[in-house]
C-alpha cells in the first residue's frame, strides 16, 4: 500500500490529509512534509488519519517529531482519528495524553478556534 499526502490551510490551521499506510517505508515522506510545512511557518497542524490503514512505531515517531517541531514555535499538532485499531496504538503508548485527538476535522477546527 502506498501513502497519499495532501494539505490545505483553513482558518489558520494546516490540515494534512493522510491516506494509506504509515510505516518504515512511507513515514519519511510524511516526515518531510511536516518539516517542510513547519519551515514555511505553518505551526498549527491537524493530521487527518481517517483513511490511514496502518500505523507502526516509525509513523508514531514521525508524529511525535512533528509535534516537537511545532511546539518549538508555540504551535500544535493534533489528529483526527476514529478508527479503533489506530486509536488503540495511541492509548497503549500513552500518546492520547500528548496529542489532541478529534472525531472530525470540523470538531478539531472548532476546538482550535476556541484556543485562539
């Protein structure tokens, strides 16, 4: 399975659409995109993982690395995910306490608007 990446900015929030598998082979592409977005001044990221079929430890590392990068600029990196098999990974690793995880892009946008 390949990894499809896209991004757009809405209301000061950069939404990263991810589809496919985030693993040792594809995670570097996501890492490069997150680094590029931060380098271009996008410090509030929302990664939509609703179409992610698989996530391994490499993918988790990329997300944590992205979070560290945006936090260095007082930014945020939050996730959209409702898939139980993916959410379970975040719960087991304790990362539900680190990432804001939302049920939809709209819910995340609403929460982001309140934080401003």
